[in-house]
C-alpha cells in the first residue's frame, strides 16, 4: 500500500501548491493569473477523474485509496485519507463546480491574484474535507474553509458584504466548536484514544454519550447544511457573495454538511441515529416548507435562490432519516443534483447582475427579449430546480419519497404526514420559481434592461456544462447512482443493524414514559415497534 | 523576651499601612515611599523569622540584605522615572497621568 | 567540605548559557564605552550572536544528567532549559526588531540592548531558580530592567507614564509577592530552597494553616501580575500602548514565559499541600483572563492595545495547561508558549514595520495596506490568524493541544469556555485582516496613501526583515511540521523530576 502513489494527497496538494505559486507569477492586469488558475482547475479536475477512473473500484463499498501517515502522534492525529461512494461523487462535483466557478469569475478585476489564490486554496480544502478519514483532521480542514470564504464574500461581495461575511464566520466558527467537542468526547471514550473515523465507528458508546455527540454534530453540520433554526447566515452569505462565490457556497459548501451528516451522524453513531431520525425528518419537512415560503417573499434574486437551497436541503434530511438504501441514495443524488442546479442558477443570477447591477427583482423585468438565451437557460435551470421529470432533481426527490414510503421503520401516519407536508413544499416551489421567472424576464422592460446584451459564449459554455449533467442524470439516473449505490446500501444496512438493539432499549423508556404528551409527540415519530407498543398501551 | 507573634503583627500592620498609602496617595513619590514601607514590613518579617526559627543559618538576614539592596535599585529607577516624567509634564500627581486609557 | 566536593555541589556548568549572555552584556557595555555610538549597530549584532551562542549552550544542556546546581538554588532540568530557550529566542528576535526602531527615535541603541540583555538574564535565571532569594533577585532583575526599557523613550510622555505605572504596580506587586515568600520562609521553619520548604511545611503541620493560604494568595498575586492574568492585568494595556514596541514584544513573550516558569516551579514544588486551592485560583484567573481579555480586545482602536488584551487572553489559554496539572497539560503549555513566541513576535515585527513607516498604530490606519505593501499584509494576517487559531497555522495546533489535554483531564467546562472565547478572538483578529485586505483603494487611510516605498537596504531594516520573515515562516510551518516541537514539549515535561513527582502525586490522589 505504501509504495503506491498517494493519489488523494496529490489531488489535495496540487491546487494548494499551485495557489502558493500565484504571487510569483508575472502579471500586470490579472489575465495571466486567471488563465493560470483556470488551467490548474482543469488539470485538477482531470487528475480527479483520472484517479477515480483508473484507481477506484466501483464495486467495492469500502474505503479505497486509503493513505495514512502519522502526523502528530502525541495528539493521535493522522494524515488519513480515503474515499468511498459517499465522498467520491462529491469530490468530482467539487472539482467540476469549482473549476466552472473559476471560469465564471472571468471578469473579476479587483485583486485578481488574491481572488484566484483563494479559489485554488478552497479547491484543495473542500476536496480534503470530503476525503479526510481522521476526525481531528476533518475538523481542521473544516475550519480551513472559514477565512477564504470570509474574504471572498467581504472583498468581492455586494452591498451588505461585511455583515454577511461576519455572520457567516461567526455562525460557522461557533458551530464547528461542536465538532471538536463531540470529537474529543468520542475519542477519549474507552481505553484507546483515537480519532480515526473507522475505529471510532467500532467503539461501543453508552447511549447518553452517543446522543450528546450526535446532537453536537447535528448542530455543527446543521449550520452548514443548513437546518431550519441555524440557517439565517445562508441567505445573507449567498445573497452577498459574488456569483462564483455563491456557486461554490451553494454547490459545494452546503454538501459538506450533508456529507458529514451521513458520514458521522448516521454511519458512526447509528444508535443515536435511531433516536434522532424522526427529528431529522421533521426538521427536513420544516426546511422544505419554511424555505419555500421564505423564498416566496424575497425580492432579492439571489436571496430567493438561497432560500430555495434551504428548501432543497430539507430533502437530504428526509433521505438520511429514511433508513432505506433508496432514501440515502436519493439524499446523495439530491446533493449532487442540487450542487449542479444551484451552481447554474447562481451563475445565471450573476450573469444578470453583471448587466443590470441590481439583484432586486422589482427593478428587473422584460429581459426575455434582450437576452433570450440567458432566459432559456434560466428557465431550464428553474425547471430542474422545481424537479421537473427528466431532470436530476425529479429523480432524487422521487427516490427520497419512495425511500421514506417503503421504509418499514416509521408508522404509516408519520410517513403520510411527512410526505404530505413535503409535497406541499413541492407545490410552493414552482410558484416561487415561476414568479421569479415572470418578474425577471417578462413584463415591462425596465429602463436599465435596455442595455442588456445576451450571454456570451463563455457564459453559455459554463451554463451548458452544468445543465447537461443535470439532464443526463435526469434521463439516466444510473449515471450518477451507480458510482455510489453500493456504499449507500451498505450505510443503510449498517443503520438497520443498529435498529433492533436501539429499539429494544427504547422499548423500556417508552414503557416508562407513557404519559399522553409522550404519545402525542413521539408516537408517530418513533420506530414502528415502539409505536405499536404505545398503541397497545393506549387501548 | 518578646514573642515572635508581636513582630509578625507589627510587620503585618506596617504592610497594611503601606498598602493604604499606596491606594490613597496621589503623589508619585509618596507611592514609592509606601512601597518602601511594604518592603520594610517584609524585612521585619524575614528578620524575626530568622531570629526565632533559623538562628543558626540566618538565611532570613541574608535575604533581608538582598531585599534592601534591590529596594534601593528599585527606588533609584523609580525616582529616575518620576524625574523624567516631571520634566515632561511638570507634575507628579498620579491623577494627571491619563494619556493612556481605554 | 573540601574543594572538589564544593565544585560538584556548585555544578556551575549549568549556568553556562547565562554566563555567555553576561559576557556579551559586559562586552557591549565596554565596547560602547570605548567606541561610542559609531559601532552601536554592530554591537547589537554581537548581542544577537551572543544570544545564539547561549541558545546553543542551552541545547547542549538538554538531558543534563545532573541538573541541580548551586547547592539546590538552581536547576537546569529540561523544563528550565525550554523556558530559558524561549526567553533567549524572544530576546534575540526583539533585538533584531529594535535596531531601526531605536535608531529612528534617536536614543542610544547599545544601552537599550544592554538593558534588554539584563532583562534576558533575569528571565533566564528566573526560569531555573529553586531558591527564594534567587527567585527574588532574578525576578527583580527582570522587572527593573523592564521598567527601564518601558521608559526608554524618555522624551515621550506616554512612555514616561507607562513606565511609571508599570514601576509602581510592579514594585507593589513584588512587595506583595515578597511578603508571601517571607511567610513561606517562616512557615517552613527557616528553609529557602523550594523542596525543603515543601518538606518543612509538611513536617510542621499536617493540615493546612491559615498562614499557608495567606502566603499562597500573596504569591499568586505576584505571579499573576507577571503573567498579567485578570484581575492583575490593569497595567498591561497601558504599558503596551505607551512603551516602545520592541519592548512590548519582549514583555509579551519573554517576560511572560519567565513568569510562567516561575509559576510552575514555585507553585508545584512549594505548595503541594494546597494544590487544590491554587488550581482553583488559577482556574478562576484563567476564566477571567480568557473572557475579559477577549471581550475587551473587541473594543480596541489601538493595535498595540489590542495585542495587549489579546496577550492577556492568550495567557488565559496557557493557564488551562497549568491548572489541569497533568503531564500533557504541562507539555501543552510549553508547546503553546513556543508557538506563541513565533506568532506574537511576528505580529509585533509587522506592527513595528508599519509604525516605522507611518508613525501610527491605530487599527483604522491599516486600512487598504494590501495595495501598498502585500508582504507586510501577508505576514501580519498570518500571524494574527494564527493567534486566533485558524488552521493550518501554528496557533491552531497550540490551541488544539491545550484543548486535547484539558479534555483528557476532564476539564470540560474550561475547554468549552476557551473554545467559545477563541471564536470571539477570531472576530477581532479578523477585523484587522479585513481592514488591511478588504478595503477598497478609495477607503484607504491617509497614512497608507502616503506610504513610502519599501526599501530594505536602509540601515537596520534588513534585520527587521529577517525577524518578520522568521516569524512568518515559523508561524505558517510550525503547525504543519510541529512534530519536533511536540517532542520537545513532551520530553521537557517527562524528563523533569519536579513535574513528574507532582503528576504522580495527583494520580495517587485520584
């Protein structure tokens, strides 16, 4: 193993090293730097694809390409990388979206060196988050994101950028404390001190500790994903960030939250997941409906898109809580497809902003005439976002619904409730997306809309390269799912393994707590066995 | 012969007087003098301990000599600083020294 | 006692590093006397050379089989070697930084270096002293030379005022400290070496007496002044703001490290009976320092004052390592102080560079610096972010180690509080970075608009550049490649008999 070439380290190190070389590039107007950055981005994407195409075994659900070097043995910190079906597609997505974001940032003229340097740094940092297999290292890489994103928003962002950037960094930094606390709590439990994710997963924790750690992780990742009460930073950050920044924020950074929820909460702490899964499902429903309703009331184009991101991430939560391979599969697919859709929507919002210099939809209108191809692309992306059949969003949301419906863990009342409410959310989605289209592209032409020129070839190329995979996955979902469904099936199996024991434990508690409130609150939310028990007790 | 306690109480009293002077004085030189008073209380303490407990090795008396020497150095530096501040500001009133505050 | 026996008892080789510093100091005084100001700059390079030699001598003393010397008055165990190394390193970097600063203000450079070396000497002796008189003398050597350095810009009323405040508060706190150790002398039945004191107190009274507690409180007051722990911190911001910046750099690193060395040695060795009490007091000090230091730093407009409050907060983090009292706790403390040395000195080197060119240290004057001086912006940003604990810089690893050790020892609340306050600290460090990097060219401050072009060939600038670069490189790499530092920190603790004994005692109690 050791003699092999360290592919994953190379993937992470390449853009970072390339970023460090940027100050040395002779350049006066930023053109060389952007070519350089784009070249590095494409090379990196090629490296990622080549690595996974040649070195990765798609039929193996376990960790692959594992690298492990002792870094600081005094802390038990290892430089430990590995990839499986959960991380591999997201790494590819990261490479794809980030490269396109660099390409989308063609018109950045303020401090170009710093901008492209930060982009490349983030490129490596994001990928490393998905690949880390050591909890302490994961925490470090997670934090690594903070300052580049902060600078990205506060230098190149919109009018409220300082407020948004500060809010972003405080929320994320405060939340990431919980990662460290949970990590320390888990690592020091038992005889051995380890931060290795696989070894941590093998430890047997008392249920109290597991629940605490789960809650800690949930808060930390819930801020990133975001989950309802912790979401308020997101509309600000996404609304104020420059278009390439929003692409990365929505396309990649949110996925870090979802990925980590599956990787740590579900896979590492399956017993606590049994307790928290109904909560996740409810939070998912809240996310969907709240995000959709809030999006409806936004006048700012990017804020509306940001709230739609919140709404879509709710589906990921429901998928994770479903206990079925299909549901988790759908959650993965939803992350991938939303990565593409959100990126293209934010990109096109940026394209419009470059022309109109406003994001307020009141001041837009009638642009369908002057920029028809942008209009077509935007419509396409919105259709993808509202899960029109034939687009990737439809497949993922459908499989999440199916996953939940076929799940034998919840009782039928709960399932009906969840699905009904999220269907309501699904109904609101077209309303706000179509009204957005109407307000931006139809109607009376605003005065500043006259000078709008249509999308240029570069912009068309970016939008197309994001839309084609979306349609491709929509028409032939196996394209994406086959890369990870072995792993998601394994995750689901792992979760279900934990189910009987946890339910058995829970049986006692539910017998003790037979008060009316308990039933009314949790009876429909609890796994089927205990709910039946409660039902019997009820009679 | 007097008991050890009396000396210790005297030293403690002297120390408290020193602290009182430190807190209430407005003149920088008076503050310095109060600090000297506190150091003398320490000296008294050391001497009495040395006499009653450690009369063979008299480490306390040696310590006292060190304290006296260093107190002299401290007073010299202190007066020098007071002098230079007097040249710049024409005052040694502690209340007037308010260039630095948050 | 024959001569040979006396020589082995003295074991004077252990103070070879201090001897080298002393000879350098004398050489500078004599050289200044003979040749005058013309060779002042060469003399300061000579001083740096002397400090480097002393550092080499310290490295050779690592794993000294016979650390105890001067009949129990001095110990050269690995812990003292590490702390002396921190003091020496900070002094060397401070001299590099101060050359152009002192020359620009028109005061005598050689005298400044001489006083700084005296302070270094005091700090070094303080790190290894195990006897009350020795502790007192070296503490005062450090303090008195610090007062002198603080007031070195004698025409500047702010410097005067800082010096006077520092002197008055410092002298009174050392009087309080002295009163505490005079009680210790009496309570132990006339002993002055720390171990004998512990034995004497244990023999005199099995239970804890009121006198011991009073002595402990007074001693802690003296120490807390030196490490500027809240509520003994009031002097810190004033002194930091008023005194010459290189002096602040030394005070915040060298002097503080010596204070921590004193704290560990005195409290661990002489007060084993009241270990719970002093752990409790230091826990309170740590909590207050972290909260107050970080919160008040938010409101500062002067860069030096902000760094002053930040150094109070950083001392709070270091104290966590001390109060948990485990082997990893002490090791994390040593490690953090090392890391803190690099990043804080790096930050101060940048502040000096900026002050030299613009004559101001207001935070708002930094705005837009990125356009004019990217190198300075990068260095200062890296050092500040490292102080805030942003990965992958050195400060992150320092904090992680402290939190790791704290969690391992079960100090959950303390770790949680430290984490929350370090998020607060990110905010104010980032504010400066934002000022420098984010501001548009039209928001540039007036001083930055008139910013002179960088000329490293001016006399004295080269050494400042070296200091900045050293800080920058060490801060960015000491985290990622921190394995050797971790080893040094751990070995220094595990090879120090005094700490081992204390750790064992604690384990036995539990």
